[in-house]
């Protein structure tokens, strides 16, 4: 896994991924809490910041959080990219944020950057093809 040597941060991250849900409000809240925990345990864990942003934006989209939370989600997505500018996943999370706040031109460029990184710098074992279906 990219981004952390902190076992507790990694555990919180994995739990956050496994609880991620756009069907269960309770599970999504747990997911967001775990990504928050991961970022507190390791402030340099880029993917945890990205997923924290992504889970927040998804929660806003289904009406579980107010739109005002998107400002924080944007900050977290930008932080993820700054922490790991060679990881496609951080750009994908930033593009998702941009798209959903109406920054479509920026989102397209950011998605294109994510795809270039995915094809050129991503190890085959780290690829999540389903993610790219978005």
C-alpha cells in the first residue's frame, strides 16, 4: 500500500474502504470516520486524504451531508495530490471533487492526468479498474 508505514493508519484506511457505502448512511459515516482517523494518525497519508474527500463528496451527493462540507473535501483532495503527485488515485479524487462542484474543465484535465499516471506510473498490482469506470 502506498503512503503510510503507520499500521494503525493503514488499518483505519482499509476499514474505511470496506465500510464505504452509498446505500447505508451508517456505514458511510463509519467510513468517513475511519478516513478521518487515518489522516490524524498519519498526516502524510495521501490516499487517506483522497478517500476522505471522496467519501465526503459522495455523502453530499446522496444528501447525508450539507453542501457546505464540500469546501473541506476540496482541501483534502488538494492535500492528497500535494502529498503524492505521482499517484493516479489522488488525482482521481480531486477530479471527482471538481466535477461535483461544477469545475468541469478542471475536472477533465485532472481526470486526464490521473489516467496518464495510471498508465505510466501505476504498478499492475495497484490498479483498481472499477475505479476508472466513473
